[in-house]
């Protein structure tokens, strides 16, 4: 092993260790009070506690969990092994993030050289999206892994010029079905546009330069047949149709509000529409400085070809064209959908990382300027490290300073006091969906029901919003305030207080 290889290997291990640390700590202190984390946590919690394995309620008992159940199944299985809900909820995303980073390093390294593989992995790990999503109680990272595996297999087939086998199609069917059971047909939005555009575009660009035999390969290499798509959709439709038939309000809450409302102003404006250009500036910012490096390397290559875009595309490999179609196609289709949120565009990050690796591999092949080019890439990496570390540190510090975990701490203290004093306790609330989980209660009580249970001696303690405590204490016989949660600076929601006999 040469000195350079040993140095690259040491850098790779150091970056991997730092990446794992950032992935693990960026969301500290852990809580469920934002980004719909409580809804996702509730699916697996209700699976284990109430045995509802296919359809679950939301934690405020006012509706249904609106996502398919695969992520919840995984968390429930992890809980059975670890007996820790924090681990069960957050470990799936952390493992998926680590797998994406590893596959980027290995795949890009084999295709474009170890330095390019290092850049691909670093681009995925050191930005403002990946560390944030890596331990959120959400399905974004598992969905990104499934989409990435599908696109990666297509990329390898194109690079290796291999035909699709029955085994490959079965694998694709399994991955597409997993994507459907994680978040529904949104998996199509990140793959089908690229597949549709790539083949005819390649054929049109290279019609005069490439032989007819190879040209046929360009037109079919990204497409692996109809049946994996249709069969996986059938599994999802079985879940939807069964829910519409047997689960009250499923059609209204899941089909109409969760799915159809994303495409327009349907019903009570559940999803806020955004500009078609919403994702582009956010992506440039959240993916900085890698977005700047990608654009800069594109300018360098265009300049080397005297700004001829046609020549630039003609000399591009089919595998690179697939990466462009894959990432840009998903970005464009998601931009057309009116309902937008920054984290929804995350699945385009891994193909962009592969695209940066392809650019970097070519950039570092320049023998005359190799040292200078390596310094440019190294500078980008240093900026990315500084940018991500500062972001993660700021989030952790502000999280503890602003008491982001106030309800989690409050819930833990209530459980401890209840166990020590043998209290039977419940909670009243509405907007804080995570509180019943913190308290390990199945749902919030309505005020009238809570008052009746208290005065009948059925409960001994009650967690209530501070702004309702005065009125409730006048109705609750022999009640007294015990302790109150800390104020959450970032969330404009009320504190909670424990009332006890």
C-alpha cells in the first residue's frame, strides 16, 4: 500500500467517524415536538401497545396515521429487542444514513477512484440536510435509501452494459414495494421522470455517433420492465382499498387530505402551496458548498469544450447522463407539485453526490493541474466540515438552551412521581401530540371526561396546559399544582403543569 493510499484510507476513517458523531448528535436533545415526529412515533407505539399493525390513530385521537406501516413495523421490531423507544424510533434512520454514505463511498470509489468516492460520501454526510434527518423520527431517510438503491442498480447496469435479468426485476419489485409501504407512490416521482427522459434523450443525442446496436442499449438500459412497477403499486392499493372499506374516515383523512390535497386546494387547505422555484434555492443552500462545487466543475468542463453544450453532452457517458436525469427529473417533478417542504426533496441528494463524484474523478485526472485541483476539492471539504459542524453545534446548544425537550423531561418526571406515589394519571391537551407518548398514555382526555374521572376517584394526577389549569382546578376536588414544564422558546405552545390530589 502506497503512502497516498494509506493517507486516503486514514482520511476516510476519520471522516466516517466524524459523520457518525454528527448524525447521532445533531437532533439532541431528542424530542417529538416538531416535523410530525409524534405522528410517526405513534404508529409503532400503537402497534406494540394496542396491536394495530396496519392502521393507527394519531396521538390526539382526532384522526389516523396517514403513512403506510413499514417504518412502524421496523421500529416495533427494534423495540422488541432493545426495549427502548428512543432507539427504536431513531435507529432506522441512522442505519439508513450510514448505508447510503457507505454505498456512495464504495460505488463512486470503484467507478471514479478512491478520492471521488471520498467526495461522494462526504458530500452526503456533511451538509445541512443529512445530519438533521439522520435521527429524526420520520420516514425520509428510509425512503431515500430505497430510492437510492433502485437508482444505484440502474446506474450500475448502464455502466457495466448489462441486460436486466429476472433476478434483477425481482429485486426492483422488492425495493419498489418497500418504497410504497414507506411513503406511497412518491417513490415514482424520484425515479420515473429520469427513466422516461434518459433513454430517448440519450438516443437523440448519440444517434449519429453511435452504432445501432449500442443505440438500442441506450434506449432500454434504464427501464427494467412494467411488472415490478405495477405489482408494487398493487400492494399499496390493497392497503388503501382495505383502509377505505374497513377504517372509518380513511378515505377523507388519508386519500383526500394526505394525498390529493398535495396537488391542489382540496378540503380545508391541509397543505400550503409554494412557488415552483421553492426547492432550488433551498437545495443550493442546504447542499452548500457541494452545490457550488458541482456548478463550478460544470463550468470548468464547459469552458474546456469552448462552451459547446452539444459537445459537452456528446462526450458525457451514459451513466453520467442517467445521474443527471435521475436527480434533475425528481427535482423538477417535486417542484411542480404545489405542496412543498424542504425535507421532501432529500432523495435527490444521493444521486447528486454520485454526480459530484463523476465530476471530481474527471477533474482530478488532469495531470498538469492535479495538485491544484486536489487543493480545490480539499478546500471544499474543509468548508463543508466547518459549515456542518457549526450547524450541528448550534442546533445542540440552542436545543438545550431553549428547552426543546421540555415536554420529554416533564413526561419523564410525571412517570417517576406517579410510580413513586402510585398515582393513576392522565393528560388533557390538543396541539402537543408527543405528550401522550412521553406520559405513556393512550390518548388525551377531553376536559369533561377528565373532571368526571377525577371527581369519581378514578385518577389521582392530571397533566394539563397551564392556561387551562385555573379553570380546571376549580372543577377538580382537592387538586393542587405540583410542578410545571420549562418554557419551550422555539415553539409557541403552552407549558404543562401536573395537578395532583
